[in-house]
């Protein structure tokens, strides 16, 4: 395949489609149709600016979309159509959807990637989204195919994956949009930067970057982007004096049942419609979803069963698994202890 793909973003000249672009689209269609493992029911992904590789369409429709709309940005390597990162096609690699093969117990299916993922942010996105993204390809004998948008989880996956592969600016080889967002948010948390300070810093950084940069403009959009990775929390209103939580059956109360302190701050009564602001908010990090997250990565999943294979043989206590309390729990709950992937947690009050 040709290494120069600049024609992909030179569609028009004097308001007419160039012959170079038409020939390039023909080359792309021929290549995509030759990679049958990346097709679905003889349909290929449409990389136009609107579909952005999220829809499978027939080749004539894809050709029409590309000629009318052009290619989605930062897609000079046709990775979702079978081309690897060094520009060589690979028929042995599975397409994105079924590239996650599974072996072993259906309750805990270990993913086996057909290709090695060098970008750690790509692996992070795949680890996070793997159990949630499902693709229904239907039966082979279906006579018709109805074009439809991907389900919300799949759309979120493709959006994150495009950010992983999208360079921070055209030609940038060190950072992608997601890697830049992740590192900047880490700095904000590490040094406790205020939101206004962070936004102003982003504005300065954006002015230093080339004009075709893809960095998000403020903290709100960055936070919204990484929220798709599943690092969320639940906000629960609390009493100002730490007496109680306004949660579950107490969620509708507006005064503390212990000290009587009001739940919400007093606001100007002349303002008719306004959002009530609580005096204090507890941000709860759900435990179950975070334990599940540990099993989504093949690396951390292996560590979660470490206790089952590393008992101490010399009688020394090196891990809670060597203690009497652990053994007592296993004897008391034998059925639970039979499965080494189950987690044992202890709540300290």
C-alpha cells in the first residue's frame, strides 16, 4: 500500500472533486473489500466524516459517502479495515468486534488478542469496554440488513478508540488526544489545581500547539471524556455536622434527623427557580464496579487469584491467606472458597 495518504484530505479543488481523490477512494474500497475478515455480511465500515467507522455499509454506499463527505480525520492508517500500523495488511487479524477470542470457563473468559497492542491507552480502553460492548451480527441466513446506529456501549467504545488513535495534532507521534487528557487530569489531581486555573492553563497550552490540534478546551469536557472509562462516583447529600446521610429511605428528607440542621443552603427567595445546593456532599466510589474492573484486564486478573497459588509452606504468615481467619472462612463457606476468583473483603469500622 502507498505510504502517502495526503490525498485523503484533498478532496476538492476549485469546488470540484479531484481525480486523485476518486482514484484514492477506489483504492481504499478495493483494499477494504479484500480484507474479508474485517467485513460483516459483505459490508465494510464507512470511514466518512459522519459515520466515522461506526456503521457497516455496502461498498457503493461507502463510496458515495466518501465522495460527498470525505474521510474522517486522522485515519491515514486503515486499521479498522485490516491494515496494521506499519502499513502492511494482515488477513490473519480478526476485525475489531471478534478480535477478542475467549477460552476456558464461560464465567471467567480470558481474552486473547490476535494482535499485540503497543499503545497502553488502547489497551486501557479495550480492558474497560470489553465486557460491555456487544455486537449482534444476527444469523447468516438473514436476507436483509437494516442500517442502524451502534448501541450506546459500542458507540462509547468507538469514540474512545478513535481518541486513542487520534494524534494530538497532525504529525504528532508522542501523544494522542486521550493520553494528553489523562496526563493533564493527573497533574490537576496531583497538585490540587482549581478548575479555573486548569482551564486557563489549557488555554495557554492550546495557543502553543499547532492550529490543527485536538486538545479539549476545558476541564468539563475532559472530565466527561474520561467518565466513559467507568471511573464514576455517586453523590450523596450529607448533614453539615456529619450526623447522617440523606440516602435510600432518608433521601427525601430536608432536615437532619439527629441535629435538625437543614439539608440545603438558604438562597434568595426572589429567585423562583433554582437548584438546591446541599451543605455537604459525600462522593461514594462503588466497590463492586471497581472489583469487576480488576478482572477486565488480563494483567490485574492474574493478580486477583494470586492467593490461590502462593500459600506459605514454612508456616510463616506472609499473606492473609496463611492466617487462621482465612482458613476458618474457607471451612465455613466451602462453596464460596471453591472459586479462587471470588473476592474476600473486610470492612473496618
